[in-house]
C-alpha cells in the first residue's frame, strides 16, 4: 500500500497541475468524506470509511488510469486485482478486504453509495482547490463529479463547494 503514497493522480496532469496529490492523499479524504456522508445518510460511518479506504488499492498494480485512457484500455476488474493482492493474507483479513471491494463495486448499500459519492466529491473538492490556486482547466472534473453523485448529502456539499468563493483557506 506504500506505493499509493508515491503514485500521483494522473488525470490532474492533463489539467495542468504540476504536482498533483497522491492516490493515498486522495483515499484518505475519500474515507473521511465517506464517513460523514454515511452519518448524514443514516448509514454506518465506519463501514463507509473502510470501503473508501480500500477503493483505489488496485492502483498499486495498474497505476492511476486517467479517464482519457478509457477509450483505449479495458478497465481491469478490481475484484480480480484485490484477490491477487490479498492472496497471502490471513483468512479473516483477506475476506475483509475482498468483501469491502465487492460491496464498493456492487453499490447496493448506503455505505457503498456514500463511499462512491465520497470518491467523486473528493475529486470535485480537489478540482475546486486547484481552481482556487489558478488551475484553469478543472470545470470538466467538477461537472463530471456533480453528475455522478447519488446521495442528497453529497449533492448539497458539492453545491456549496462549487459556489463558495474559496475552499483552499478553509482546510476542506
């Protein structure tokens, strides 16, 4: 998992960001957002955070594939990668991580919906923060994230974030 600390979010380079955040930095804020979204949506915050914490772990094997790569490559199955990654773990740990990825990908629970929304919402917040420091080409990331949000709480947070004068100084 240490690889995620060194792996940069590749899509931001296309927006002109010279030193984008790491996948690990992204995942931490996704987990935090997932927990608060779940609390507001009457879900289990701890479970939502756990799902979010593991949601990009497969990128240790694939790298961070930007959306622009989608027309040219087949998206690897997160479940298959997770099965390989966890093969040598003790049984309970292995099942815990595999179950988390299965639940996240199936998006059938309130916790999975909140974790998925947190992933999109974190990207939106990061885009707004980059915009606040002068990165001009982030609108497509903001709009992409907004259209994919499923929970009322995430949509409300996105609306506030997009219309606020500046997020950077608030520590969002």
